[in-house]
């Protein structure tokens, strides 16, 4: 196993078993009897859970929300794209690998069933549901050694795959940089979805000046370009526009999301995202 993979495994295992990240994965919104809160009714909510007493107070239709304590089916999806092969501090691919290890150790620490996969335009690698923590070593080896160059995620194909394979409501963690046309509406309302966005600060705010040959890591096409403040500002504007649309989509479909940068403490930031 590569040295980087060993370091990721040691660090992830230490963080999980000395911290409480796994505790945040143990509560699943569902049809149990453990009452959590009363909130405003939203379109698509189960009408059987309407709280008529709270509604009668005249502040709009209210519904009960419950926590269902049970064994969870947790799915971790590594979204394979060429743009993960970039990083000014460390490769985004390394960060995504460590996130996958943290989530996997956390799931298994709480005796949940773990299902893992690598996806681009189709399934690249699939690991059957398990509770054996030996799977984490296989995941890390696969993630750190995966050749991401020349690849681009098809999110529609991913939704079709999930709907065809994941039969029960699940906690689905998608790990990637989420560029391109991202539409997860087909799976968001059937599952609890977490989008863990891996980015490098330099790619969002480039400060290069001069003539460079730039390679598109998704297509492997290259172009010579002159970069200056004007070009960098326009690029930054396009990234911000893309990410604003991404945030709107996640909020609309109640998808929990958050960014983890290559210069951040991965464990702390991931904990913050999962806690909400």
C-alpha cells in the first residue's frame, strides 16, 4: 500500500475512534416513534403526521418530525472526475480519499451497514454492503490509486444507478468537487443526501499572471492562454455563478452540503458539515 494511503488510514482511524463523528450518523429521519420536533408542513410531507392541535393555533399547517433509531444503510459514493487531480496544498483526490475513510470508519464504528462505490459515467467499482472494517483499507487503496484524469461525472446516470440498486432509504454521502450539470432531485427525496464538496482555494481564486499551457483534466485537451487579472476575475465570476446555482439546488431539495478545502482540517470540517 502506498505511503499516502497508510497515512490517511492511520489519521482517519485515530480521528474517528478518539472523536465523536460517528455519533452524528446514528440518527435517521424516518417513521419511528421517537419525537423530535414540530415544524411547518411542506409539500410532499406525510399528511398522517400533521399535528392538528398545533395547526389549530392558527399559524399555518404543522407536522410532526420523528427520529427513527435503527441500523442505517450508509452509502459512500466517490465521484470520479479529472478535476480531482489538482491541488496547491495537496491533491483534491487525497482529501476525498480521507473523507471516504472517515465516513467509512464512522459508519462501521456504530455497526451500520456500509455500501461503497466509485462512479463516473457508470459504476467503476462497487463494494457490497458490509459491516467489516477491512473494507476501509480496500476503499482507501482504490481511491488513492484511481486514475481520475480524463473523466467527468454524469450525475443523471448516478441517480439512475442509485434508484436501481439502493432499494431502501439510505444515508448517501457523495464525495467530489461537483462541477458540471449537477441534478440530484431524483434521489434526494427518497434518501438523506450529503454532498461533500472538495475544493482547492487556488482553483476558485487563481492568481497566475503570464502565458501558460492549461490542460483540462476532464477531457485532457490543452490550450495556451494568457492569464491576467481580467481573465482571473471572469473565471472567478463563472465559478461563483456555478456554485450559487449548486447551493440553490441543494437547498431546494434539502440536501446537506458543505465545502472542504485542501488546506483545512478534514476531520473538523467534515464534523461541522454533518452536524449541520
